[in-house]
C-alpha cells in the first residue's frame, strides 16, 4: 500500500521536515481528467543528501557542454571544470572537413586563494587571450562558479572587453554560480537566455534541405542524437540545429531559419522554444524519441505539421521498415522481463521518457521522480499560469523577447495552426509525467539517499535507474542499477536502434544471477 510506504518514509524525519517532504511525495490517485498537485522546484532541506546538482552544472555541463567548437572556460576552482568535463558521455561528430572540437579539453582559470582575495578578473582575461591565441575559436563562453559571485568578479565586463579586443571571436558569459538557483534547472534557464541573446540569429543564410526543424533538448548522450539524426535523414527531414547534442556554433546561429521546433527535453530548453516562437514565429511541438512507439509517434507529429504527402509517405515508409523488427526484438525479450518493476529517478525528462521503453518490455514503473523539474513537467503545462514565483525563481532572469522587426515570419497562419490543432496536433503542449503513470504509483520529487534506500527496501524493484551518486549504494542492496544520465558505458537508447540496445541491456541486468548473492542490510 503506497500510503503505508509514504508513512514509513516520513516517520524518520523531524515533524517539520516530514511536513515538507510529504508535499513532494505523491501517491498517484488521479481522478479522470484531474492530476494531483506536487511541490517541485523548491530548496532541498539542509542536511538531506539530495541527488541534485548545481546551477553551474545545468548551464555549463548540460546546455553548453555538448557544443564542440565553442571554448567553454570555467572561471573557478579546478574541480568545477573537471567534474563537468564529459562525465555525461555527450558525444560529438567532428569528422567533417575543418570541424573543430574543443570538447576533449577542459578549460579553467584554476582559481586559487589569492584570486579569491584579490579578484580573478585579470586571470580570466589572460585565460581568454590564451585560448584565443591557441585555437582562434568562433566563440568563447565564460561560466561563473560559486566563488565568482561571492567575490564579485564582473565576468560580463571582461567578456565584452575581450570580445572587442579580439574582434573576430564572440565572447559572452553566464552568471551561473552554483548556488544561484535551487538546482541545475536554474542553469538551463540562464544558458538558454544567453545563447538566445548572443548567438541565435547571427547567421541568416538559408541552409539547403526541406522540412527544416530544430531538435531542442537532445544532448547526444551515448550517441542518442546520432540515431535520431539517422532517422531524420532517412525521412528527408532537415535538422538545422540540435540544442545542444552534437551541436556547433553555427547551428545555434542558424536556428531561427528552421520552420518547426521539436522539443524533446521540455525542462531544459522550453525557454528557447518559446523565445524562437515570439521573436521569429517558429512554432513548437513536444516530441519523444525514447521508445520505438514514441519515435514513430513523434515522426508522425512532425510530418503532420508540414502537411505534405511526400513527407508523410516517406515517414510512413521508414516506420513500416524500421518499427516491426524492433517490436519483434521486444517480443523476444518480453517473456524474461514481463511483469518486472522499475524505479526511475533522473533529472528532468528521462524519468518520464524512459517509462516508454520499460512499457515495451512489459515492465511497470512503480515509482519515478525528477531531481529538479517543475510542476509543469509533472502535471502538464496547464499549471503554468498558476505557478507561484518565489524568491529563488525570481533570482533567475526572465528576458523580454519581442517579434523581430524584419525577420519575424509566422510559419503557419492562425487558420492553419487552428486546423492542425483541430486535427489533434497540440502546439506548445506537454502533459507531464503523472498522467502517464498508473494509479497507485509513487511520484517523488528531489528524492534523497535515505528515501532511495528505503524505497528499494520496501518495494524491492527489479531495477533502479538513476545516476552515479546512487549507483553503488543501490547495487550494494542487491538491486541492479542502470545509469540513465551517462548510460554507464552503453547507448544509444533513442530511436529504433537505440530501443533494441535498451531491451538487451535491461534483459541482461534484471536477469543476472549475481544480485541474488548479495545480502542487503535488512536481510
Ligand atoms: Fe533534460 Mo543528467 Fe537531459 Fe534530463 Fe537534463 Fe540532466 Fe541529462 Fe538528466 C538531463 S537536459 S544531464 S534530459 S541529458 S539536466 S540525464 S532534464 S539530469 S533527465
């Protein structure tokens, strides 16, 4: 009984903490057409070992990290740069002629005590100059870490000064101090704002190709983006820019020339989707390429938008060719996975998206939650108008965007959009994770170490999915653990080929005999 489980988890806390956590632990008992309310995007209670990361991680590591030809300089102690350096296994393809790839380097000002005391601006200036002299990149981005905000280094002034001095290099900075928001999520927003302000729209050149889209919120972890691009190519869909897996400076600069934004990770990039729509007139739809059926559904969504029989036919042909063998593979694995249970605790999207792959294996997600997503990612975007702005969210800049005087160009007329909506294509819409989960399942926001272990003890799932901080504590409980941030050493798991990889990986994990030999502390 989930109510008893919730009670058992809360028992351990002091009353005040229990009251707060109770609002973030939700038993999914949605009535028809009604989603229960959860508390999200609030501070972690001090003393609790959260699964979350920091604002700098969300800005530098998540949004800007996967771009190969921008030099990303961390202004701060060396650890911040080091731990955000490719640990997420975001891949890139730099095989094209003249393509630059700086992702294999870790750039940092390596702040020392004396920089904290006397200021680090000169050191930052020197670092930008050194990076420029070595690589002559198109762009250099500067990222603030906690001490930078505390001592008051003006990274934006340094960036502006260096941009002017260098002449042919776009230098801009992010005030993404780790403590700036309650989680990584604030860093996404800060990154979205600055990329939109300083980079999107710089290249007006029309790229060749038909059916031009941007794929927003796909970070090419374990090569996911490569598989999605393979499918797009086969369908004849042109991907102008991915934000930001396998991306380049020029992709960002050209993003406003696409005719549709397909939003994969709603949490991290919805700001860019909204800004592109307001300034340039590009509509957006939600997609999900995790799960073979979801992939087919998302391709059909894109085809419906362009509303061209040529594209629709090609998309249907690709689905007819690629989907059946994937479902055959699922059917082969299913007898060994059917009825097994999973728990998914990942950042802001995957805890939802990966439930699709488990469904294809006949597995049930008994509990899931996000580290840092907002209420709209749980309950759907209809809650947006009612969201309270608190001191922490007010701390993150909202930039005002207006239609571009010369380049605003609505891709579809009001009537066309209305007709598409009528036919079932929802624009600017995301229904969130909760409505997709079965009744009686548990949805937990900002899960912590203690709760993770308690959940495993009480519900004994067949697999637990989270990140590196959880990996070994869970495995020591005798439960197989799959990292959904970095995919351990696996992937891709997106698209059609990725789904097959995932089926085999989960089959291997949940049916391994080794876990039975482990003794959990309660045994
Ligand atoms: Fe989006 Mo880890 Fe993405 Fe999501 Fe985001 Fe992070 Fe990763 Fe996780 C992410 S952008 S780094 S889908 S690629 S910050 S796995 S919300 S926590 S679930």
